[in-house]
């Protein structure tokens, strides 16, 4: 007849296994979160899914950029709401394969995310996931970039501005037609 372990030993062993599993899951979550993935931030409100794509046509010095997606920000994470667009630009020359610009129509500013484009993920080519730190940006015309005025102009559905050759973005005069048919 086999010798049975006392009931307290079985409970202790199960608690040890459960604690090890919880610690492993917590460590995995922490590593996944710190590795650049913003998806774990969604349930905690540290990231959000922006609207479905808004049709947009973008030209730089008369040359059309083909893969640019536009998304409306429903408001700011911190502070008052504003009328902003997030532009996701496919760029095979970029480290991550894409660039991001933020267009603040209320303040008439063009911004680059101050914490980098890793705080953005395109989801199924339909939605853009944005982290709270990714929503903050540095405006063109700011001394941190080059200090030149981007000459921001806008009308009903048209926005234009100049991007200097300081980043890996196409430099020149950008013309955006929002709600354009492709």
C-alpha cells in the first residue's frame, strides 16, 4: 500500500505551484509590456484605439504619397480635447517600417511623437492603437527640431505645411486633402 502524503503537504505543494505560475505570468506580462508592445496598456487606459481610417490624399511637392492612413484622435489623454489627426505613413526605409505625424488643427501645429513611433501600432490596416505617451509630440518650429516655421495653413478639408529636412520624413511642402476619395 502506497504511503500518502499528509493533506497539508499537498496543499502547500499546490500553493507553491500556483504562486510560481502567478509570478511567471506577471514577469511575462512585464517583459511583454516593456518590450515595446502597447497592447497590454489597452485594458489599463494607457493606450487607446483611434477611429477607423479617414480617407486622405497626401502630396509632398506635388508627388503623391501612396500609403498614408489618417485617424482622428477622440480627445487628449490628459487635458482639454482638441481636433487632431494621427497620420501613419508606411516607410520601408524607417527602422520600424513606418512613421507617424500628429496634426493638431486647433493649434495649427504639426508634431512628431516625442516618445517615438513605437507607441503606435496599426491594427489590421483599419485602426491605429496609440499609447498615452505617444499622443504627446514636439511641434515643427520648436527649437528641439530646427526652429523653422512650418507655415501651417488650413481650410475646410485641406491642410498644408512644410517639413524641413531634419527627420527621415519626406521634406517639402505637404498638402493634405482630408476625406478625399483615395
